[in-house]
């Protein structure tokens, strides 16, 4: 599991989900051949899959901390650049539908119980917020599974992680132990922000 995915997994667990690392789903797509129709099947990887009694989350997770950040046109697919393929679960209708149906069949959920999410560590142009705003607007307009694609930024993820780290019960988890160690060393205060995104998607649990 990639480092930022570990943070996201804790955030999802705080919502009452059981979280799995990347899962591959078969997706049939036409090839580029023009002489005749040919279809190939590829395994498409979903970064995190989170299950709860009332629903399933298919999460695309991008940290982008050491780069420009997540670019709006890459997420929406409104570009010819190869980077848009990193977000095919969101912007490619063929992939999205195939994974949605595959997840419903594999894990025993109805289509309207499955939610698509995007977790981002760093958006492009973080000072102006233009890319984050455009991504949120586009995702809110999509209909994928049970509703729009939900977007979470690093502050929302860390708020959930802090809430988990505040609990007295010890868990041998690298993320939580790191935060507790920093607190014990006086380098971090595990103070919960006033707001955690409890937006209505799947009903709140745990």
C-alpha cells in the first residue's frame, strides 16, 4: 500500500469500513485497429476498496506531494495527455461501468450501494484553489454508482486520521503510531479540526 493510501485507509476505517489494498477488475476495451473491431481485456486496478454493511467505496488515491499536483484536466479527461489515464476510473465511461458492475458482482452489493471517491494529497495551483474547485465541480456533476463522485483533500483525510489517533486503544499501525510518537515527543498536537467532512454519501457508520 502506497504511503498516502495508508492515511486514506485509516480515514475510511474511521467511517466504519473494512479496507482492502488495490484490487484488479477485468475491463474489455476496443483496440486502435481500424480494419476490424477487436476487443482486449485488461486488468484495471482500483487503489483502495472499502466495504461496510450498507455500501462499498471504490477509491482513486493520488498523493502528488512531490509534483505539480493533481491537474483538473487530467481528472476530467479533457486533455490528450496520457496522464488522464491515471484517472480512468473517473473519466472513462467504459472503465467506470465495467468496474462498477464487476465490483457489484464480486462483492455482492447493488450498483446503487457503490460509491466512487477521489482522494488527493496535493492539487495543482494550491494557492488559488482553481484546480480543486474545478475537480469538485466536475465530480459533483457525475453519476457513478450511488451518486456523484466524492472528493477529499489532505486536510479532510488527516482530520479523520487524527480522530483515530486520539483513541486510547493501541493499534500497531505505522500511521497511527507515527502520529502518537510525534505527539509524545511534543512535536505534534492531536487536536481535531472543527470540521470533518460528513457529507451525505453512503450513510455515516461506525
